[in-house]
């Protein structure tokens, strides 16, 4: 699967005062476009809707922000701390997360497409009813996450840790988990129909389904 990469201009406006930039532009009705934010803290940002377009956000931290309904279009997050932020109903398009702390992030009812998540900590994340399409998640830890009744289409998991993940109501047909660590999944049963697993994973999952295998 070929994802659409973030389209980032060669020349960006560099800034270490992200709160001031966001406040000034959004109050005037403008989007946050063509900016490179580094070594800063998003704090106490609250707005009905903010759109980040063609931006790089590096080594930044989100703290006490109301970021529901935000839009991120062609954005790269690198080495950021976005833990425990509530991105419910947000939109992410052509976006990359690289080596980020996403622990406890809430993406309930969020819409994500052409997303790349590489070497991130996503433990205890909440993707309830999220709509995720054309996305690749690699070398990331999603243990103890909630992926209830989400819609996954063309989603890849590669070398991920999926321990005690709750996939209740999320259909996993066609998703290849063979390179992942899977233990203690919480499912009803039908979710696994059509999922691709290796022999060891199949044996472990059979116990969840109440299947007895005789040697």
C-alpha cells in the first residue's frame, strides 16, 4: 500500500511561539499554514476549530488544550509529547507521527486517512468509533488501547505490540498481524474473521474463542 506523504514546502516559517501564532491567526480567521514549530509547548489553546496545513511540529508538547474538531492536513509530528490529549472528532490527513508519545490520546470519532505512525507509544489510546483508512502503524506499542467499533480500511500493523487491546465491534478482515506481538485481545469473536495471523497467534486466539485443540 502506498500512502500519500505529507506535502511540506521546502521553506517554512520557523517559530518557537506557537501559542501566539495560533491565537493571532485563528482570531483573524486564518489557518496555521507553512509553519515549522520546534521546542515549544501548546498550552491552554482553545478554539472552535483550528486547521494546521503543511506544517512540521517537532519536539513540542501539548498541555491543557481543547483540540477537538481540529484539522491536521499534511503535517509531520516528530519527537512530540501529545499524551492524554483529546482529539475527538478531529481530522488527520496525510500526516506522520514519528517517535511521539501518544499515551492516552483520545481519537474517538476521529477521521484519519493516509496516516503513518512510526516508533510511537500509543498505550491506553482510545480510538472508539474512529474511521481509519490507508494507514500504516509500525514498531509502535498500542497495548491496553480501546479500538471499539472502529472502521479500519487498508490499515497495516507492522512489528507492533498489541497486548490487551480491545477490538470489540471492529472488523479485522484482511489485516495482517503476523509480525506483531498479540496477547490478551478483548473481542467477541466475529471481529477476527478474515484476519491474517501466524500459527502461534492462531493458537493463542483460539483460547479466546473457546476452541480446544487436541495434540
